[in-house]
DNA sequence: GAGGATGAATTACACATGTAATCGACAGGG
DNA sequence: CCCTGTCGATTACATGTGTAATTCATCCTC
C-alpha cells in the first residue's frame, strides 16, 4: 500500500470520519492548527487520489471524495511497520517500553488486561 | 528532538549497537539489503551530525561517530507520536488493534500479562 | 449578459530524503 | 618523494512533502 505522508494523513482522517465530502468540506474539517489554505487541501486531495487511497465521483462541477482504503487497514500497516523497525516485531517489547516510560495509566493497564483475557477465551 | 528519516535510522541502529565507529565501519555494518555505497552512508552520517543526533571525535584523519541521543528516548518519542496520531494517544486502542489483526501470539499475550502484573506491584 | 465566486488543474518553490559522484587533502608504500 | 588509496566535504539530482498561487472554465447573481 502507498505510504501516506503526515499531512496527507490529516486529510484522510477527515474523510474516514465522514464521506463523501467536497474539497471545501474537507478543508473546513481539517484541524484548525494546521492552518491550511483551501489550495493546500486541494493539493493533498490530488496527491491522495494519485496514490490511489482516495476516489472521487463527479457531482456537477465538483468532486465528492471518499476513502479508497479502510482506516483500520492503514493503521494496522503503519503500526506493524513501527513495531518491526523499532521493536524487532515484538509487541511485548513495545509494551515494556511504554511501561518503562510511564505511558500506561492504571486504567490503561486494567483495560489491556481485560482485552487480553477476552482474547484467550 | 529532530526527526530521523527511515534510512538514517538504519545508520543510528548500527551506532546504537556499537560505537564509536568510523564511517567505513558503519557502512560495513549496515544491513546488506540496503545496498548502500560508502558514499551514501557518509551522507547519512553528515546529515545525522547536522541534526545533532550524532557526535564525532577526530581520530587522526578520520572521525569516530557515536550516538548523541539514546535509542530508548528516540523510540519512545516515535512510538508516542504514532499512538497519538493513530490511536488518539490511547494505548489500549493500539493493543485492541493488534489483537484484532492477530498480531498477538499466545506467548505475546502471556508476556504482556506478566509485564502488567509486575507493573502493578 | 458581465463580473465575481468557485471548481479543479497546473505550476511553483523550498526543504527533506535516497542515493550517490566528485574534489581536495593527506598518509603510507614503494 | 611520488602514486594511490582513503578521508571528510561539497555538489548533484530525482522524488516526496508542505504550502501555496495561478490559471482556466463555469456557475450564479445582478
């Protein structure tokens, strides 16, 4: 699957949240803190189309954009890539790292334990 | 902290494994499948120096390179970044994702549970 | 029907990255 | 002492990315 750059990912998030949308709609929904102009968003949309991760259908003079890939699939791929690169593919190594950095709250721990318990059943 | 590109990261891995090293040593230790020339490795080293994530000391006419940042720190930052972007900062969401994708072996699960149990004590 | 708003497409440009080649200095072998 | 190999430094160049401006067509409003 094509890589999606960080900025482009923000556009994908918008469309995973709600689709189809026009370019203007997407621009309106992109997080404020990006500070993007409509032109910038349109560039992103073109590039995402070129990468094949978006599709568009004509709606009069405009396009309606929608994702061509599923969020879960992309997220799974990226997570896997990071775990492979940084943790030798070992998920426990990632969890150990998070633990060592105090990234796990008591609630997180409880939730993960519950998840794992259900997994085993 | 400065971002480290994927290729550059491979060079950092070498130096985290063993340091200090000369440029030639690093090149010799970079994974084969990269297929990099010595020149390429030297470019990487320069860029990593410029980013401040490596230091070098003179050794006669050569340099000896060594990491200026700790692997754990960098890995922690990158993991955090991914978890923030893709899972809204929620580690359990990441674990759930991995579970749903069958990325967790029984051994992984057992190991993680052990880890979490120790954490609580 | 003319002019402004709005769409997508095209072009722009700087910085990052992958992937080197080349250059000038110098050290060591003959 | 000169040649050759080796060093780091400089330069190169294509592609990706962030961030638009410009262009050209078209629709809507007055």
